[in-house]
C-alpha cells in the first residue's frame, strides 16, 4: 500500500514482498532476464561465427541462468522503493481493508495497525493466472507463466496456450534454449493488440 503526497492511496497486492503485483514482476523482470540470457546463448550459437568469434562448444547451464534471473527482482525492488522515497511516497507493507470511503485500515507485517487516508483510492491488485476448465496447473507438467520461469530443465517439447505477449516471450526463451515450441491461439492473429508490423517479429 502506498500513499502519495497528492492524496492518492494505492492498494497493492498482499502476500508479496514486492511493491507491485506478482504478475508484473514476472512480466517485467524475470522474463526480461531470461530473454536476455537466452538471446545471448542463441547469438553465441548462431551468429558469433559470422563476426569471427568461434567456440568449440556452446551449452546451456540452466541453474546458472536461473540464478542470474533471480538476482534481478531484488535489484528492481530497491529501485522502485528508492523512487517512492524520492517522490515522498509512504510505503506501508501489510494487509488492508476499507473502513470508510477514504480510509484503509492496515495490519502491518510488523503486527501494528495503522489507518491510511486519501481523497482518492486506487485498487491495483494486478492479475492472476487463469486455468482452463478441467485442467489443473501443477507447476510441473502443466505450468503457469510463473512456473515456466522456474523449470529445472529445458523441455523437449513445449505447448504455449494463448499467443499473447507473455506466452510468446516464454516460447521465445525456451525455443532459443532448444525446446520445440508450439503456440495455440483461438484468435485470428497473435498479440492482436500490437501493431501488425510488430506481430511479424514473432
């Protein structure tokens, strides 16, 4: 929960130590790290030779790649909290509930209770994973976008359901690392909200 000097109160999701929603964390930090690492591997394997840089062997060290990915989130957290401080935004970590139209009671992670007031209150709980009817996400064989960021090995084959930008980014990561990726999409186009020229890049 954040309170700005202009009278706005932002309600952020609970059960996370990060000042943004978990799905955004996945989309904006961990995915970007894996996209960068997988692209470096792909470049080394397919493009470096044309620049006169040759390797006798290029292989994926997935645990090391995942460890590098895991370093990104804490750094991003510090950057966001520093922005809060710079712009005089009060950041309260805890569980909140409305007690009036302009007040939110917060039970902080330290066990204290405080009331945050604001002329405007914005609820920004973010998004969550949605499963399909009759399908259980076990984060092992059937994984969510979050689970796809923590696979213990490169899958031989990978089916991505829905060709939004998250699915395509996930597919790009594992495709570069060696998976045979198939994307299933109900709509006529992939990432339909994007410009048609951008869609061609996928």
